[in-house]
C-alpha cells in the first residue's frame, strides 16, 4: 500500500525485454540501504518487487500483464520515473490510499502554465469514468492528485511547483501516456452495490 506522495525519482538504466516479460534496472535518487530482495516499490505508480539491488541501483521484473496495462514498457534509458516505498503504519497518510495496481493508461492532451501552477488535461479510458469525481483523488504515474475538473473523457489536474519539482510531471509533454489508478474506495462501493448481500 502506498500514499501517492512520491519519495524520489529514479533514472532508467535499462529495460531488457524477455520472452516472459521484461527486467527494469533503475537508479534511485534516495538510499535503498533498508530495502531488501522481495520488498515492494512503486515505479510510476506500479507496484513492483525488488529482485536485486546494489547501492542505489535496483532491478525488478515485469510480467507481460504489467507491460500490457502500464506505460512501463515505453521507458527508455534516461527516462525519469516516480518512486515510492510502501506505507509504514506509523507514517502520516499525506495523499490517499494507493495500491500500485494500475487501472488504465491515460494520455496528456494539454498542458497550460500559470504563474504558480501548471494545469494538465488527461484523457482517460472510458471504463474509468464511473470511479472519478470532481475533487476526488487519482494517482497519475503514482502521484496523488486531485481531480479539479472532469468531463466524460478528460480530467484536469493542477500541479503546484513542489509537485513539479519532486516528480516526473515536470518532464511530461503533450502526447505522453501516464499510468492511472482510481480511488479504490469507489471500486469497493460498486462491488458491494452490484454483488454484495448482507445476511
């Protein structure tokens, strides 16, 4: 479980495509001294398992399914990614509950710079519309963001200078694809209404 408050960024060293998926090699901007093999780490909002580490360098394997439903297969050497280690129960929950399970990939349609913020418009898959609400939460490449405006196909976010400085949103451009994870509470509510029976 994560919060969507990005701990630091990573730089892609290489992405090795394999028969059953891929292997991602990343250099972290923060120390991984306490991390061990088998620990979870969110890369662009996707929960991966750390399989190897050396100093600030770590590796993680990607399944075919992960490559299919996220933007991780599009990464190149030098790409910046958002990194977050799992939530500790003793920590403040500064963002919202993020599982690291990507629900779909959106596409940046428009970026508008303002004096103290940047407005980002993202188109999203139709299947995600029912889980999105104005002023609700959404994780964009793992970053906990608030939905400022919403239409049937687009959501608008406002990124403040701190968010831009601390995440890879600062290098995002129109046309880029981003991982989206909707608030899991909405999915549970939908499931309870559709299938749940209290006896």
